[in-house]
């Protein structure tokens, strides 16, 4: 099992509840594919660096999970097909990246 991190941006047209509902759907779908979610984080509504689909803001979310490499293609296809998702990026985490993420979470929970 490899560790992965996905950051995705949802359209700002959604309400807070609808955005959380979309995230829960993504988490449920990826669990259904055999992945194990390690951490999920809501970064809130933020300004985009450049307009996407004539929108200047979006709901940012981070999800860290462990999965087989074959799961990623299906997961990314699901994200591409969902009209609520403006952009997403999935990255495979190496050992240093995993250590940094754990240290960052520990520091954030201490505050």
C-alpha cells in the first residue's frame, strides 16, 4: 500500500453543508475502492490564484490515504466526472513527505 495525498477545490456555488456532503461522498467512494483514509482536512473557502470557470474562489480540501496504485486511476476518473470539482491533484507521498505531514498535524493539534 502506498500513501497518497489529494488536494481538491470544490466550486464556491455550493453551501458549506453541500461541500461537506461532497467530501463525505468522495471519502466513501475511495473507501469502497479499498483505500484507508488517514487524514482529512477542510481548508475552507479561499481565493484562487486565477479564475477557473469564471469563479475566483473555491472550497479547498486535503485528503491523505493509503491505497494500491490501481485505485488511483478510478479515483481520479471519479473526480474528473464530478462537476462540483474545479481542480484536484493527487500525489504519491514518499517517506519524507509522510513524516512531514505527521509532524505538521501534530503541531496543528498542539495549538
